[in-house]
C-alpha cells in the first residue's frame, strides 16, 4: 500500500532527528532545510518531479512534487532562537530570528498563497511546514497585535474572526484577517483565508549540545491545505 504524502514527510523528519539532532546538528538556514528535504524526497519511490522554487501564478512555491497521482505545493518556514550546533566538524551559532509576530503573519500568508495555488485544481494539495526551536510559537502567548494569526498548541484560528481593535469598514469582509499595530493601524496587507486550520505541533526531538543550550526542543507544525473547506 502506498504511503501518504504526510506520512512520507513525517518519516523524513524523523530521519532528520536521528541523523542531525541526535548528533548535535540541525539546518543552518531555511535554504539548507529546503535542499535537504528535497534530497530526501528524491529518494522516496512514491515521489516524482521535484522542483525547488516552482513558478506558480507569478509567484514561487518553495517545493513542488508529485506523489500518488497528486500534486503537492510546499511552503517552508524555519525560525530559530540562539543555539550552538555541530556542522561539518565546526561549531556554528544559529542566530535568533525574533520578529515572532511577523513570522506568524508570514506563515498565514503562505497558507493564503497555497489556497490560491491549488484553487480549481484536481488532485492538488498545499503543505505548510514550520520548524522551530522557539517555544514562543507553540505556547499560548499570542499577543493582541497578532491575535488573528495564532500558532499555539491545540488552538485553531477561527474563520470569520476579526481583530478586536479593528474598526475599519473594509474589515466587514468575513474572511479578512488584519494585522495591526498597537495603535490600531494596519501593519501589513490583510489576508483572506478560506478555512480554519488546527495548530497541532509535533516534537521533532531535543538537540544535544555542549553549551548552555543543551536539550533544546525542536518542534514542527504541518498543515495540509485542501480544496474541501471546513464550514
């Protein structure tokens, strides 16, 4: 029986755990993550036609591939806080990306793009995959400025939910998600998401290091975007 695409992705992530995390290593950048994921996918018999930076609707999706007669559009996010890792016999320090509120928004922008990419396509699925060692994303501490873009464990973004600070008439659109400053001004372009998504985080593993960052947990959030909307 063919493995599902999400099963393949989760198995690959588990391989990263044993090959990298257990040896005090992890990706140095999002580009490194993207390349290694594509490399692993290329070794799976169910996967074909892998393209990095695939052009779609005048934009680019991080990864495209085909699996079991379906097309998959994959957007990746990799955000870290400061940690010392082993890489190619060297000690490398990953920097803190910070800007967690903006990164929440950017993940939802990826979802908006994926919904657009698969719209009106048969057998097309979007995948949003976010990997991080920053507990800010999975703990229940989303500030009010980013309340429309929650990523907290066991939380769900609510369809038709509007920012409580937003009083503008243009926000009467029931699917509009606004990202505002503390003064109620629009900080970034509002997004339109067509369905609600659960935020169920999975522990990838703990990185073993020789510094004060010992046993830092990495978790990932995998969201499937399909044409069948939840009401």
